[in-house]
C-alpha cells in the first residue's frame, strides 16, 4: 500500500480507500447517459453509437511486480479556477472535486470553430466567474460561468488576412488576460472589459498558449523559440532558441514554471529547463526514439503539457517516450517506451496518461511501473481501421478519470482499477482536454460550443 500525502492546499494526509468500481455497459445504446453521469434522461444526440471499450490487443502490459499494489489517492479538493493552459503554471492539478453525478447543464456559443483552414487548439481557461476562449479567427470571448456572453474582441491585425490566428492561447493572471496569437503577437486585455492594456509583436507566430508567472509571460513560437516578456509592458526579457522542426502537430505545450525554473518542450522532442530570470540552461533532454515505421510515428513533437510535481518533471512525446526527470539536476528517474500526444496527469503516487495507441495507463510515480492498462477504441470501424478516434485527457476529478473524444463521447474510468464507469454523449466533437473549476467540467467542441457539465 502506498501512503499518499494529501495534495489539497491546507489539508492533512488522508488517503482514500480504493473504490469498488463497477464495469457498466461498454456500449452507448439504449440510454444516452450512464452512472457516474446523471441518471436523469438527457437530450438524445443523434448519431452512430460506438463502443467505449477497445477490442485491440494491448501494446503495454501491467508490471507483475506491482500487480498487488493498492492504488490510493488524496481526497479531491475544490479548485476555484483553471487560469492557464494546463491549469496552474506547473500544470500539476492533482485530484479535483466534482459532484457524484455529472450531466450537461448548459451550452453556449464560444465563437468560430473548425473550418477547412483552421482548428480549435486553445484550451479554455477559467478565472473568478468567467471563462475565456480564443477561437479560430483570433477572437477572444469572455463568458460568465453560467454561459452568458460578456465581451468579445478581435485580435486580428488590420493588415493581416492569413488564417493562422487560431494558434496560441489565453491565460489569466492578476485581473488581466494574456493572449498569444498565430500572428506573432502577445496581447494583454483587462479581464473585466476586454480593453487592450498593451500588445507586442514578436514577428514570429506563436504555437503555444502563454504561461504567466512572477511578472513574466512565456510563449513558444512556431520555430521553437521560447520568449519571456515582462507582464508590465511586453518588453522582451530574453529568448531561448531550440532546434527548428518543420513537422509537428497543430498546437503546442505551454511552458511549465515552478520556482526559479521554466521547463519548455519543443516540437523537435527537446526539453529544456531554464532559469526564469535570464533563460540560462539548467539542463536539457530529448524524448526521441528511433525505429519509427510511418511518417506520423516519426514525429518527435511533445504536444501534451510538461508537468512539474514536487520537484520532478513528467513528459511524453509522440515519438514513443514517457519520462520522469528530476527538476534540479535533469537526471532521469525512469523512461518508458510509451508515446503520447496528451498531458500526463499527476495524482498522488501515480501518473495517468493516454497513449498514442488509445490505452489509458496508470504508472507508479516513482519508478514508472505499469499498474493497469485499459484500452479504448482506436477506430469507429475496427474491421476497416477507418475513422480514427482521438481521445483527450485524462483529467482526475471526483474519483474518476475523464476523457473526451472526437466522436462526441465523454468517458469516465476508475483511477483505482481502470474499469470503465460510464459514458455520455456530448453535443459535439472535441480534441481538447476538459478543464475543471468550481466542480464544473468545461468542454470546448470543434464547432465552437462551450459545454458545462456538473
């Protein structure tokens, strides 16, 4: 048994006992919601019903040496905000609080969604009683947490007509909204009104959403540069140049900040730990593996957020590597040949992740051993291997792992056993991981609809 210290602010250590998870139906069939989602009938969403339990053979197998290990987690805590991409600057959100049952409580338009030339890539952020979203035409939308529109502002420059404005993202800090855009700008807005405080052109499109911490705003550009700007006036304090990589996924991980270090991943597969004060390199690593058999598999991109948790760094690359690294020295704690384009989730003494093979995996935090594996479907049609399914997450909330998909399904999995607890249909597809604030789960669909679930 692992004794997990509570990670809830101000709480004492109180590990939870494992839940007796019950495997419910593996298909979305006669009803449109299953416990732990609300048992009340929801509005039925038309479309083909698909399995929420994969049938493929596992590519990762549990480690026999931890087969008897009891999974314990700290109790959920109520986080009142999700202010930046990945949550807080370090991207470690732990075990969040939600209600015992979840259902869709409202939906609202959040601007322009996917088009032939653009994709929604920026995660919504939540601060105070507002949700902020960057849409695919570089407009920032502020909505109340009950779905009412507050203000909208377009950040597309007057002399710009390219469709690249959907890159970047938003973050909130100190009553201001910080925005990085695909037009190469950092723009700061008043959170209450949307009025522009200052804007700074870097001249290079941003790939990532910003991270704001300690009077600095950090952002990664398309050519793998990290810029650190002053939050006061946008002055460039320093920048760090990584290896340029022409191939990569849409969107990018935001830098992670903890103490005096900023950890930045690049689409080249590199990770750098830098001093926040001056950008000086503390250590570097790369998550590249050789032997890829397809062009897609050969991409080295680190698209999921890097997580800093209690002095350690956890990261995954699409190229097939998931690692634990000591923040202070850069020494690898462990390395597993598991690729992922999602963010690993730190919860107690375990790390949860979705592999690029659509397997939900529970790893031991200290040595990366596989405790359990649950396969999710990879294709809408397994026989012809067509209609690839993309899962986003996981998010640990209310004693369940929440995952959303581009088929319009949200699934809950037990973090203790890996059993599928249930699924609901969402009013749209999504490729962005859910966010949680004030016990409410927010999902942004590809057509620009914000969905609130509680």
